[in-house]
C-alpha cells in the first residue's frame, strides 16, 4: 500500500519544473490541501498508509497542478480567515489582503449591526466571513455570475448553522438587485484592473481566474465609479462604505467617493505591504 511518504517523494519529482531540482514544498502543500490538513502534516505522517481512492484524488489534483492550474483550483479549496472555501475557475482565489477588508468592516461597525451587503461576492469569502464572525442581522451577497453565486451558496455551509439563516444571495450587477433596501454597510472587492494591464498579471492569474472578476472598463474604474452612487442610495445615514481598490488608483477611488458629494470621513487604509489598498467612508445625513 502506498504511504504518504511514497506519494510525497513521487509528486516532488513529478511537479518539479524542467531543469529545476525537485521541491517537496508544493507536493506537501498539495497533499495537505486535498486531505484538509495543516501544511506540515504530510511530512510528519510519512508512514501513514493511503487508500486507493485518496491516492487517486491526490494524483488527480497533482495532474491539474502540473497542467499549470493554480494549486487552490487544483485542490478545489482555499482558506480565508477561519474558513475553508470551495473554489474553482468560476471565482477569484481569495487573497490575504482581502481578509483585512473584513477586519476593517468588523472594527468600524463594532462587530456588526443591521444589514451588510457584499458586492461581487465570488466565492462568498467576505460575506461568509462577516456572517460567521459578525453579529449582523442580515448578510447579503451579490454577484453577476450565476456560477459564482452557485459556489457561494455551496460555501454557506461553512457558516455556523445558527447564523446561516441571516444570509441572502442575489444575482445581478453591482447593487441593482437590492436597490430600495437600506443597508448599514456596503462592502466590495470589485474588479479594478484595466484591460490594458492584462499582460502585466502573472500567468496563473490572467490564464485561470475569471476575467469578469478581474477587469473593469474605464481604465479599471468602471465598477467603482458606478458602485459609489448606488451605495449612497442604499446606505443609511452614517452607514459604512468599504472598498478594496487598486493601490495605483486609490486616489481615483477616493475622488469618486468625494465627488459623489454624499459621503464624509473618506479615508484610505494600507495593506500589509504599506500600499493604499482600501477606501472607507460614511454616508452623510440625508
């Protein structure tokens, strides 16, 4: 019977790029991911046997990775804060910097109050984290992609059962599906890359992740410039707008919020690398 160590040694060779010495790191992470174990678990359990079905699942994930697929898609899962989410090429792979956006919302709203809506939810990462960690009465998630919304609904299973009933899912563009409903918080990690910048992206991103979730017209600003006035319509007085933005266009995002004329306390916040990554603001009195 194949052991974890046998498979770790074999995949280290198979996943090595041509001319590059084998590395156990990727093989280890792939095995750990498929088994839903901590990343160093395979190294500590080399002698554990693998049944045929589990070995087949790991080898299938390795074959997908060998074709160039991002490891999260190859495994079918990605971590986001305390959650493990299903992911595939219908949705963006959740990024660590977006975890800070959840922190910003929870801190600004003192753990959550009233209704929050996540625009462009993708895998559901932001909405589900807010539902799991916050005390919002309702958490709404919107996406234009039916496939992304289907996956987000599946991922709702990671939210504790007692909080799951607070979730609402909507298909549509930006805030259009919920116009007429008032919210205490609007949060979004919208598409913000210009099509002219496509070639600058890593191949793993531009060749595998969904263009709809990456690129925006108007030099990368279309989604933000159209979302801001909609947010002003649905936010209660004092309501929070929290956006993840392209650090190169943070000033343009601030200008879009300021020029709307219905927001105050407009600020940029930095990511872990010190770049302006987030824009937050409050809805003025109506």
